[in-house]
């Protein structure tokens, strides 16, 4: 068994949010504010001027800098998506109310991000990497097929240390799943995840999980793929699904049809003509921050400087 300190654990099934009442209160507040913003000819300009333009007639004067940033993020997100993500207890709505952040978990994403940050920090520390010496933000990129993590933005020696430490067990897979989850929330509009790239990812991993074959290493022809011995990969998938105990009998045909469609579409378009769903995330100050999406989730260790999300 691997040392726990070398693993990124993505399991959060037992996590239960108890901040529903706070979320409901924030949703009600910002629904009303967003509705008011939409009565203006340019709602987003109106929202920006309300919080940051001191010369504006709509400028909110009774806010701290932190409350101003939080309010702008929430109202802009509500205006754009009709929803808010996360619960920030430093919103002006909770001014004067003491909230114990340790006993009131606000959001699954917040929980997961803090957990993954801690695990990565422990992994790097055990490998002898001084994260405080990373002056600039670096980037973790995860391959969608091998789940190998590549580090960019640091010197070569540190890069090798970090990559060797991170590429242990299921770390790459778990980090990939975490990035994907945070990239596909409502309103994120991540440029890293597209329908095409997701389809290619699913085709590869479904075939691999049932047959052990890697699509990109097979011969591509006639709307499917063939092994070196000339076997049609879809025939192998059919046999594997039929004998699999993972798929209920009544859904086996549906599973086969889905994988057939994925493989046929990718083969017809050509493997190299469909983008890979490679996922990257920024790492700096011992924490992760999403990139290439409208909403970025981040967690800073200092409680007074925590920023759960921002709208670009």
C-alpha cells in the first residue's frame, strides 16, 4: 500500500454541506440585485460601476474592500448564470453574524479544493520541494489518457522533483477528475472542455476499461479500430460488456450502442483531428487556481484572505 502522504484522494462522498440556509439567503439577495441590474441597458457595466466607480451615482459606499469584491463576484455571476457558486461568509449580508467556518461547510468544491491543496503540499514537502521557493505560479497539466502530470514554470531540477513526487498511484487521475469537476460547473464555460474532446476522452477510456486496448495505438479504418491481429475493437467491446458484471443485463445493449457511437464518430473524424481533453491548473502559494474559465475556484490558507471563487 502506498504511503498516505503520496496520494491525492478525490473521495468526498461522505462530505455533506450544511450551508444551505446561507446559500438560500445569498441567492435571494443577489437574485433581487441581478434583477435590478437587468433593468439597465448594460447590466454588467452597471454592476461594475456600482462597486468600483466612485463617480457613479450607483456607487455603493457602505462596503469594505472585501465585501465589495465578494458582492461584485456574486452579482455578476447571478446576472450571467442565474446561480451563485459557493458561500462566502464575509459577504456583507452576514456582517455582525459570527459564523464558524469550521463547523459550517459551505460547498463541496471548497472542501475538495482545500483537501487537494493540503495533499499536494504534503506530497511535495515529503519529496523535499520547498514550495515557498516557487516565486511565480506554475502550471500542472494532466494527460487525458495516461493521467501523467507535467509541471511547467519552474526550474528543471524542481520540475523533475515535483513530477516524480506527483506521478504516484492514482494522483494524476484524481487531480484530473478534480480539475474536470471544477471546470464543468454552471457558468464556468471552460475552454479546456468541449463536446468533441470529452467524446474522445470517453471513447478512449471506455474501450480501455473493457478491453485493455488503447485506441490511439490501433489501426483506424472503416469507422472503427483494429488490433494488430485484425480484430475489430467493437467486437471485443461487445464481448467484454456482455460478460461484465458491472453493467446490468437490461443496459448492456445501451452500453454497447454508446461505445459504438463514440468509437465510430472518432474514427470517422480521425483521431488526430479531434482535440484532446488535456486539463491544466495553476499552482502557486501552495494552492490551486483554475484557468481558462469564467469562474475560478481558489483557496488561500489565511482565513482572512480566502477567496472561494471569482468571476472574470
